[in-house]
């Protein structure tokens, strides 16, 4: 056990470097900012800022990008409570009771409980990552290629079934991503594939311009199509919760943290899923479920703790297995690969500064976030008054700078444009884009492991079911598939996404 | 009420998209060596993916043929085209002419996406953003972006 504290201590020394502290602060600040502002989310922001982090040290880059992700969870609750607009998909449930509390003049309590609960969850999650991460890593190191293959199948299936929208179309998008991942030169045979004769495509599509087009620009365009709303903010009032409110929040925060950690580890899980699950649990456990939706503090405390724990726990599969649990993690894997770091269980030993530094930075980031969010709340509320027509231009600038920094080739710019159009079509056709980026990132790795597995087994496909670990992952994937195929399970899934 | 009904259904369009991608893939992969399971050639894996795409595309497309399927709606070309144009204009002008020209150009073209009359606002924002980017990204972070036309 003392190992963990030693490692965390080492991580803290990594974070203490001025560049990294600044990065954590910048990430937390930007994260809060975009969390508060509806119309831009952490996924789009990370996609747009990715190219700007090239010049940075990989640890610094990841610390900042990670900060944006969990920072957005804090910011999202602010708008959810004050304005009844979820800044993030994970704050949707916070709107229910949080805004009800605001209308009763208890906005301050809601905000404080949300921030403090998130902080607690963030600290616990940091320790959880430090504990579970290495365990998972050592298990993963004993994986054979067939096991890895099945793990990736499980991750892709999980990402599809736990996501919203039509699973069949989401699968289609996964395959589109896998196909796009094969564009370029096949490493084993040296032949060019799907490159349309263009030498610039020999290295592949360029993950960053694809992400920028499909997440960054498409989101801007989607927001332009919606009409602007007038934003009415509730008064904040006292920032401290009453004694009874505080007491009532304790158990939900604990439960929310646990739920967040469990669901965050699961591929496809993360902040949003955790917050919905926590709300359902709190409602079912409450002595008077009728209070929910009308200002029950448990409906804020639990989900807010859960979404923070979930966001951080979703780093576990990333750091320990090298497998992204959701689209944002996929972007971070892309960032690592661009810096020449091969994701996988070996990161813990080859780049301990990255591993432990990133984990420790989450604790530091959470501390900064509580400070940023509570006292500065007035600032964030004022920002909500900025009309979208101006905000969008600012976002456009960052988008363009990012696009420029990415490339010295006009091809990358064309890729951004092509994928913006593709992203737009997917939006209109209701095809989820996150599964595609997962397929794109995992594709080359998946193919490589598949190839090795089949070479070892001399072409025998049954190798995937004869090895116990591999079989385990495939069974888990099948169980998830059953969730969507059988109607009884299907309605449960819908239930989680509708409000309770 | 009549407008949305004449649009094709979302699932049908998605299905066509998947089938098109799968078919295009198969076409482009045909000349490659596919190899066998025990010795996967360059074309093996992508071809499998293409077949999966064709199957999924067919399934989704068929689902979309029913009359009650959800229709594609709300396609507005203006925002998309304006954003594309803004980014393209930035991309084409930033290297020869520098930030001082490209960034305001980006903002003015981008501003066309929203019907507005407050061009002064846009002009002020252009000046502010150019200064900000020049200071933070070029001077501060050292990104190699030209600021003035030379």
C-alpha cells in the first residue's frame, strides 16, 4: 500500500514543475469555461486544442487536456443549476433538482454541494486510479495477442451499446473508423492501401485533422443552426449548504463516487453514464422519491460526485490497457501517439513520469477547480451573457489556429473540410461520431493483434474462444449485445436515458 | 408540414452512406494481395471491414424504407458553407499574408453565418483577437505563424 503513496508522491513532484502546474490550471480553467458555456463541449475543445499541444512536453500536454475533461464536469453543473441548461451531457440530471433548488433560492447550496462533492469524488478517484491502475496493468501485461484482440472487440462493443442512439448505426460508424484507420501504408507488407495514389496519405489520414473536422467544426455548425436562447440566471444567495442539507448529501456523494469509479472503468462509460446511474440509484434509495425533481439535494450530490469520479476513472483503461473508453480518451491516445508514446500497459514502466504525473495532476486539478468554481462563480455567470454570435467567432479563431498548427500541407486542411462535411452528414443522419473515432484510433492496433493472433494459431479462428481471457472478453461483449437485442433489456437502457 | 415529408429518411441515407463506403473500399482494395487467415495480406482486414459495412448498410437502409421512418430535417447549407469558406480563406491567406490579414478575414467571412448588422462588433473583435493570438500564441508560445505580410 505504501507503494501507492510513494508513487503518488513521485507524481506530485512531476506535477510541481511550473509548466505542468500551469498546464493543470489552464486545463481546469478552460474546462470550467467550456463546461459553463453551452454550445461547446470538452470533446470539441480537446479536438481543437490538440494541435496546439504538439510543441509541449507530452506530460504537460496530457495534464492540460485531462484538466479540460474533468474541469468541464465542474463547469457544466454551474449552468445546469443556475440556468437549467446542461453545459455538458453529464450535467443533464443536475438540471432536474439543481435548478429546482435554484428556483427555491437555494442555488448557493446546490453549487457548493456540487463542487465539494465533485472534489471529494475527484480525490477518491485519484487514489482509485493509483490502486487499480497498476493491478490492471500487471494483468494486461500477461495478455496474448488474441486476448488483446478480444479486449478491443469488447471495448468497441461497449462503446456502442452504452452510447445513445441507434446501436446498429453506431456499429456502422465503428467499421467506418476501422476502415479509415487502414488508409496508408500497411506496415507488414509495405503496400499502400486506400491512398488514392496520393503520397501524402502514405502515413495515414492524420488523426488530428479528422478529429478537428468531425468534432470541432461540426459542433460549431450544429450550434449555428440552432436558434439563440435568452439566458435567465437565478439568484445565487448563500453559498453554504445548511447543516441538514450537508448531512443529506454525504451518503449520496459516497455512493456517487463508487458508481462513478465502477462505470468509468467500463469502456463506453464515463461521466455522463455515471451521473445518470447515480440519479436513478438515489431516487430508488430515497425514502420519499417524490421529492426528486423538486429540489432534493441528493439528486445533485450523487450525480455530481459520480460524473467527476466517472470522468477520472475513465482514464484507467487508457493508462493501464492503452484502450480508450470513450471518444475523448481516444483523442488522448492519439495525442500520445503523436508524441511517440505507444499506449499500452507498458507505459507505467517506460514513462512513469507520464503515468503518475497525470494521475497526481488530477488531484491538483480538482483542488484548483474548487477554488476556481466557488469564489469565481459570479464571473462564470457573467460569461453566460455573451451572445453566441460572438462566442462562435472566438471558437472559430481557435479552430483555425489549430488547423494551421497541424499542417504544413494543404492536404490536412482538405481533410478537415472533408470530415466537417462528413460529420455534418452524420449529424443529420443521426449516426454517432464517437464510435468512429474509436475505430480510427484502435484500427491499426486491432489489425496488428489480429494478424499476430492468427499467425500464432496458424489461421485457426477458434483461438479466440479457446483462450480463457479472450473468451471472457467475447462473452462480456455478447452480454452487452444482448442488452440491445432483447426488448426487455432495451427498455431498461432507454429508462436510464430518460429522466427518472 | 409537406417539406419534411419529401426528405429521405435518416436510416436510408445512413444505409446508403455505409454501402457506398464499403463498395468504394472493396473497389480500391481489389488489386491488393489478400493472403489468407494465417498470413494476412494487406487487403485482408480492410476487405472484411468493407463486407461488414455492406451488411450493416443494407440492414440500416432497409429499416429506413418504411414510411414511418424519421426523416432528415433541418439541413441548412449556409452555416456549413460559411464556416468552410472562413477556414479555407484563413488557410489560403495566412502563409502569404500573415495573421494580421488572415484572422480578420476569417472573422468577417465567419460572421456571414449569422444574419447581422453589427459589423463594428465584428471589426472590434477582429482587432482584439488578432492582438490576443499574436501575443499569446506567437510571442508567448512561439508558434511559427507569420503575423505581418512581408
